C-alpha cells in the first residue's frame, strides 16, 4: 500500500481493458480511482468531483487528449499525466505546451506509471518546505506569495499548473540564483534526458507569459547565458 489513500485519481482512456487494469493496479497501491471512457465522460465526472491527478490517454476517438488537456488548463491546475503511443519528441512537446505535467509512452510497466504519479504528487507537498526569506516577491505588477505558493496580479489569482508552481517554488527559494536545466529536470522529478530539458524550456515559456509584460524580453524570469534560468524580483 502506498500513502495515497486520500489521493483521488481520474483515469481517462477509451480502452476498457486498459482502464480496468490501471484502476485495479492503482487501487491496490492505495489510491482512490475513478475511470472515464472519454473526454466527455470525464467532463461529466469533473462537474461533481475533485481529483488530485488525471491520467489521460492522448489517442481517443472524439476529443483527443491534447485538446482535452487544453480545456482542463483553462478550467484549473489539476496535474495531468498523458499516456501516448507516440514516442516522437514533437508529440511530447505538444503535450507539455498544452499544459501536461508529464507523459508516459505506451507500452509501459504499471510500476513506472506509479513512480511517475508519485513524482508529480511530490512536487506540491515537497515545495511546501518553506525556507527563510521574504514572504512576498514582487515581479512588477505580479506578486508571488512564497508561503502559500500563490501568484497574484492585482486582486486576481493567477492560475498555475503543478509544474509551474513547482518551478516558482524552486526559483523563489533562491531568488537571484541561476538554475541549470539539469538541476530543474532533477528537482521536477524527471529523468529522461534531452526531452525533459526541452520540456523545461517549454514550461519556462508558459510561466513567462503569466509573469512578464513582454515574455519575449523577460525582465523577471531571466535566461542566464551558460548557466540556465534565474528569478530576479524587484
């Protein structure tokens, strides 16, 4: 049994056999699991239930997983793990750009799925270990609440995905210090080489859109030549 007894997962896959196998496996590992056969079915479930993480198949009839991921991101920040039969980097990057937190190519070992789920779920609680420092960081009109892990633009809460939240907590713990892509990949719990380094770049680009007045000429989330990325608050 894992310590995930209070964690509610949503599995979205049009393959009934895979849905059943994943549901049984994850329940045996201590999770509370609900399964949906399509994006439409998942939307109906999301109307009345809250989930801690969504495991979502990309290749589904009707609305595919990438399109559904974009919709999910407009609605909230629940972590998303994509399952895809396509192993090409371009398809993985498309998933990250849509707002997914991680991906797992098919076929996969159930144990690897479990490891990936736990890695995603660790990002939020692990980041709650507060380090000494200012309670708020000011990034022009945006302010970041270090203790709560919340970003505000004026009186409006800025929605952050789980990965964006994890990145902000990493940067906010040491403002003014550069983090290499390799460090960020390791801190985010990914370990699959260049694809993940590229995925970090994608996440930085998405985060800049929420922070910067001009994301193409970043003032606060800076690229440090030869060193990586750095948060430079006012």
